[in-house]
């Protein structure tokens, strides 16, 4: 780990000094073949810090390509967090797609130019960028073009499924567990879930199973606001009624959303697209309730904290608008990415110094645990404060430690667990049922 992370105003200054001149001629909308060429061009320019891989194919067979940035591409380094950006989940919401292509080019260019902030970020983080989760829908929307694109044309995938209402519904399960003191993390998937989701959704879930993502953002369009979990209300839906649905990490999620909003040139001002969101942020269910969304699924199924970024009033802005949008989002994209380096992180070992995968890390007062990765490392995003943290694993004696978290880089806290006496080696009872079928949510026409 290099020197501590800079504060936002210093970071903005650094990007302003090191940032390259932006010309309108550099910006264009990328059809699928153009997107692929752009990603491979970045990989060619920065071969030692990038890798391209596919997480699967769309309904129509297009690859879902991811561009990875790391000082050791293709390798998870213990104690180095994994981060992801996902764009173009709704095919006709295209700004996120273009911003992530531009971000990829920017990271490569600034690394080569010796920008210390960007170099540190790539050395200390494994960054995964999926510019388009819905390439089939994009092609439908692109045929209409910016001038005549309808509100729903190209929104869904090739089978007309809204991918942000296609993930297994784990909210209903966690809301039940909240009342019965059941599991608060890594909830079980329903039976036959793979047959119940679209190929693009399946690819993303498998992706999450293969990488221990810690922080993520999902880029949308149709509004300008940073939206955070939960998206689904705890209360029965009543037309016209909205209710705030807080997670166990509500204050942290609000801070993550504000990080993006205030680093964005105008999101934090609140008035955008005819709507007002205080500080440019909103709880999802407080805006409107949404079932089977991706950001809630990330939080309930994995170690990943995700927010949804609504970035433009116009879902398909003309190419002439892209330079302004890039300059408005550039600092926010980098500042948000840096948030993965806050809180605590460490290793969990047994008494013989062997790393323990899938050990649980719990924080007193925060009813949402995380687990170690296969290499025994863990990451727990936290606000500044003093916490009691406990590590536990089946067959081992739990151990607790008190730690004070500051506003800078993550505090390292390692655990060494002793084998429990044999009489205590009892399997933990399963404290929840699998989530079976849940009623389909009615079609929502909101941006998310």
C-alpha cells in the first residue's frame, strides 16, 4: 500500500492538472463492434496493466466483455480489493456505456503519463469495467438513434426482459429473517434459479461468484441522482405511496452516494430533469419500490456494496453532449472508486497460519456480515468510528477485537483463530429457508 488516499478537493486538483485536453472529436457512440475495438485498443496501449475477458454472451450471442485494470492482471492479490463498474444494463440508457469506455481510455492514458493518483489506484485495486451488460438492447436503441429513441425502445434484452427486474428476489427473504433473527448476508438462492434468469443476468451472477467484489456502481440514465439500497420496500405496495427501506449500512450507503453526487459537477445541486433530490441522492424504495433489482442482490448475496447512478435526463444523449457529460462525471467516477479503500481489511488465519476462506466478519451494531475470500482476506467498508469486530468460522473459537477507523485508508486488522474443543464442534443450524417463488412485480417505467 502506498501513501494514504487524498481528500476530494485535492483529488479534483490532481485530475485537473493531469487530465488531458478534451476534444469533441474524441467522443462518439459505440456500436458493438466499435465498443470491442475500443476496449482492445486500450488493452493494446496498456498491455501490462489490463486484461480483457468475457463473462458470457447475450441472448443474441454478443460477448459481455470486461476490461480489467491491475498491476497484476488476472490475479487476485490478497488484501487488494476488487471493484466493478457496470453500464448499459438498460440498452437504451447509453451514457454509462460511453463514460466507461472513456474512463478506460483515461485510466490507461493517465497511468502512462505518470499520474500518481491513477497509478496508485491501479496498483492498489483490481478494477473491472463492464461497459455494456445489455449489448442486444443497445443495438435496438442505436438503430433509433438519439433523435427518435423511445422511452422503452431497447430497454430490455433481446427477449424484452428488464434485466434490473430479473435477479432472484432476496429482499423478501431478508425482511423475513429480520423478524426471525436469521441470516443477514450471503442469502441462499432459490431452487432452479439459473432457469429463472436471462443469460445476461446469469453471466453477472456467475461473475459475482467468481470474484470477491467489495464495491460497485451500476450506471443508468433517465434522471440525475445517486440511488442506494434498498430498492424494494418492506411494506405492501400502495399506489402513490413510497417508504424508505434502510439497510443495516444505511449511513454508509448515504455517504457512498454523496461521494459521487458531490464530486459530480451538478448532481449534488438536487434540481435535475424536473425532479428534486436533496443532495442529489435517494433511497431506492423512497423513490419507488423495485423488485429483483441488481443493487439489492449484490448486497444480500455477496460482499459487494452497490449503488445505482442515474446520470442523464436524456437516456440517449447526442454525441455532441458527451464531452460535457464526461467532464461532469470524471472526478466522480474516480472518487467513488477510491471509496473501496476505506473501513477495515485483513486476513483470517488458523493457529498454524493457514488462511481461512469463508470465515465470517461481524461488526457490533451493524447487522450485515461479510466473509473472507478464498485467500482468507476480507474487506469491510465502514464509516470513521470505533468498532468491535468478530471473526468466526465453523470449528474455531470466535475472536473479537476493537478497532478505530479513520477517514483515510482502510485499517488493517488480522485474526488468528484457535481450533475449538471437540465437544463444541457442532454444525451451525441452518437458520433460514430457501426463497422460493415470489409474485412478479408490475412493470415500472422509472429510470431504474
